């Protein structure tokens, strides 16, 4: 598996404390605490929170690690060339004459 590079900036990011159980304003909003991971030449959020209604009816962030690079297989080049299976036998040249059906 590819090795992820994780960066950790300080929280809060953009004036929002993006952390589990922190209050939020709009249900469905998604934030990230700014941590990222890089693999396969791309950068992904490492930790994300979604604003949801909690048991008391208040809006709060529910967070989890994305594991964006876990199990990812990076494309390392062009696909390998080669036969997909055994080579079929050559078709005999009948000179344009149809062979009788053996059945």
C-alpha cells in the first residue's frame, strides 16, 4: 500500500472548531480540521466532520478519520501488455469455401 504523508495544522481552521461534539450552524455542512494525507499524487482530507442534529436536538459535529489512503492502489504506469488468456488456435484458410457444420 502507498505510504500516506499526514500534515497537522493547528485547530481552529477558518474560525471553525472542526471537532467531535463542537456546535455547528447548518445541518449537513462538512468541515475538515485541515489535516491531510497524500498518496497516489493526490491530497485528501484526513479528518472530516459533518454537522448533525444530536439527541438533544442541537446541531453538533460528528467526526471521523477518512482513511483516504488506506487500501488505495496507485496507478504506477501503463497497463501491462500481454494475452488475457491462452492464445486461440489459428483459423484455417478455406479459400472462401464454407466448412460443413460438424453437428
